[in-house]
């Protein structure tokens, strides 16, 4: 964290960025590095796991197949 002196007292500058998923303000060093807040990071990881799991599944009821 950097600090600069202003006329009204101390002004602090904090490194921050927006979450890539929800747009919320991220201020922790880990969240800034990841690009996601802790909740959005867990949701993105779950979404990735679900996508990987679906790759290996076959559905008898998928649309577009066996349209007679």
C-alpha cells in the first residue's frame, strides 16, 4: 500500500481491480492476482468441474439427435 500526503491529511492508494465474474471491487492481494473474489472463484471452479464431468456423459434425450 502506498501513501501520499495531501492537504486534508493522509491519502491512501490501494491496489484494486474488478472481479471478472461479478464486477465487484477486489482489494486483497490474492483476489487481485486471481481476478476473482473468493465466492466467484469457487463458483468458477465448480463450473469448470461440471463442464469436465459433462464431457464424459451421454444422454439419450439430447436434442438434435434421432429426429425422425
